[in-house]
C-alpha cells in the first residue's frame, strides 16, 4: 500500500496519461518492456543515466530502453550528427547513402564473423532473415533453437514455443505448420543437440542452430563456459550453420560481441539494439561472404536468393546514428566502462542480498546484470521437466517481480521487469552507489 500511495501522490500526470492511453492503445502501452504496474510511467526527459517523468520525478535508468543505449540515453554526439543529417537529406531516400557503407565497414572491422552486413528493420526481422539465409545457403530445412530464448516475435521462432507435456503454445495465433520445422533444444544439453542433428540428417538436414551466446534471454539461463565452442564443433560435424543472435550482446559485451569474448566465430550473426545506438531500425544480418551472397542470388539468373527487404531499411538516419554510436562506443571503451559499472552494481547487490538474507541471486556479464528470485535461476536445465518447472515458477513469481519492479520505481530505479539491469557508459561510481542505497531501501 505504501508503494501504491507513492504512485498516487507523485505520479498524477502519468496516471492521467495512462488512463487516456487505455482508450486508444490495447492494454494502455505499446512497448512490451514498458513498466505498467500500477500504471505506465510517462517520460518527458532522458539524459545519460537518468530519466525524468512528466511529474518531475527523476529515476536512474537501468532499463536503457531494453539495451540499445550503451552510451546512456540521448547521447549528445549522436543527437548532433542525426540533426545534421536531417538538415541535409531528411530521414530516407531509398537510395544509397555514404553512412550505409561506413556503418557496414565499421561492423565488419570489429565483428570476427561479419564479412558483409545487410541492414534490416529490427532484431525480429534480422533473425527471420538469418534463418531464411541459412536455409537458402544449405538447402536444408530444420532450425534448432536453444530453448527458452527470445528471438523476436516471428511465427516460426516466437517465444516459448510449445510447452512440454501439454503441447500448448504459449503464444497464440500461430498455426502448427508455422513452427513445423523449428525445434527446441535445452541449453547445456549437448547430447540432446547431437541426437536432434543425427535424426534431422535422415530427413532433410539441419540448416542452422540458433542461439544466444550467453544463454537464453541474455543469460537468464546461463550456458557453460565451453558450450558455444562445443556447439560450433557439432555444427561443423553435421555441416550445419551456427547462428549467433547477438541482438543484446553485440557491442554491449565488446565491439566484437560475445563471439570475440568466447573466441567462437558463428557463420551468421544477428545484430540489433546497440547497432543504431537507440535510434530506430536496429537490425542486421552479418556473415561470411559466400553465405551473405545468397541474399543477392545471381542477377538475371535462376540462382537461389533469400529475399529480405523493408521500405525504411538502411535509411540514412539509422546509419548515421549507428555509425557515430559505434565510433563513440569504441573511442570511449563503452563496453568495458559499462561492464565495470555492472560489476560494481552486482557486487553491491550481492552484499545486500547476503546481509538481508533475501531469496535472491544476482550475477552479471559486464553491463548485463541479472537479479532473480533464487528459484527461477536453474543452472541445470538438463530436462524438459525442469525447464517446465522453471517456467511455471517464473509465472507464479511474475506478480511478485512486478511488485518489486514497482517498489524499485518508487525508490527511483527503473529496471527491466524488476529482474534485469542494463548499465551504460553514463553509470559513474556515484550513480551506482546511489542506486545501491536505493536497492537497499
Ligand atoms: N533477439 C534477442 C536476443 C532479443 O533480445 C530481441 C529483443 O529483445 C530480439 C531478438 C528482437 O529484437 P527486436 O525487438 O529489435 O525485434
């Protein structure tokens, strides 16, 4: 009640707008990560590590829009470059622009698995394109995704897929056939992956194994240290492509992504989020040259082509924002600095959890910090039943996490669903120490 009273007393402007929104927006919010308990917060200003709402309340921003703003919100260098670009040619022409090439060159320079880059509209679109590219290149049809990961909301890969035992889909409106050639395999279970690859070899072959290199949901279910390397070996053995979904990890773990960190080079890399520094149209497929050329096919010939597109893809605004966001990330060593902030936060949270004997566990991979109720994290996800239990527990705890999220907000902290934190270049020691005091409260 104390927390709810805080919202009523301090967030009148947000409350009014949230009510107004419900009349014209289903559920009153558009963004899946937008905080909505007890109602959505309306933000009027964003700068660096902080957000201010329409009522003048100031928050430490650990949502960072779901990850793209590694440099902090509304970074002045990117903003100025975008203004200059808009003055010169507006947001889109549909023709080639210098920054399209500059951005692609920069990504190719830093990402070991990227010889060529194709920009698309979002992470979802880029994963769809990557899968289509893999099928075209290999002439095989099966896709194995490593269980529980979110790869966007396309029919064939949508979150959750089929629940074990019941066969019921977590997301609806998707006919059985749409996921007919997608299989799910649990993280860390290399034997199960091998078995699937063996069976698929007898029935058309596996085009690709698709995974998030930190483990499903940015490491919410972490994978073992050598997991990526071993999946790489299996893919080579079965002549299957390895797709890394680096939508979250790309540039946030380092300029070379998680692939550099683990020293494992995928055949296809999917990028998004940090790629355009928080500006729209963040999505791209990168990969080895001969694979990427399957996006083109032979002009005037009948050779195979994986078709992708989009009216606003590779628009100059996204490209200029992306180019300067990545330049700036490189120059300022943003992944390392934000990672140190993540380490400091995680160590502080550990101390609070220990001192207050809370049923929580916290761990981080650089600037990606997880804060889970301890039952949700299960390192040993070696059976479907265990994963099922985890998902059910996670659902039961959702309300509790929502309440925790609201409590954090009332103490000036915006998190991702109360269970994840993204730090940024703007998170100085003073910001993190301020945040830790608030978490402790
Ligand atoms: N892949 C991963 C690992 C993601 O976390 C997300 C989004 O959070 C996506 C793909 C989809 O990206 P987008 O939201 O840009 O469609």
